[in-house]
C-alpha cells in the first residue's frame, strides 16, 4: 500500500556548506546514485545551491527516518573525506 501525504510525518532537513558549487555538486553526484531502498517508506530530496548541499528526508515512521539518515551520513562523510584528501587542498 502506498503512503498517503498525511503519513509522511517524520521530517529531517540538513544543509552542508562545501564552500564551492563544484564540491557540492561532486558530493551530490556521488550520493544521488544511491536511491532509497524503501521509497514507499522514506523520501529523500537533494539540491545544490550556492555551494551548499541541502537534503530533505520524509518518512512514515521514525525508525525508517533514522536508518535512512544514518546510512546517508555515512556515505556523506566518506565523500567529504575524499574531497578533503584529494581535492584542491580544501579542508571542510
């Protein structure tokens, strides 16, 4: 059964400033390929603007939001460390 609009009551927003549109776009591209495993339970919307990556999560239960957010942050951390290590000397 598909979730209705009123079921998406668990929400989390985050914004990460990468200092440049290029770095934010690199991280966006790395993370965009990983789709949500349960799109009927969790939605994730990402945008890049002014060197910042904005991410919006919605879920039908808190546990789905926590699991999705936690997995996302793990990959986000890896992508950020990769830019720090191999980027143009930029420290985030």
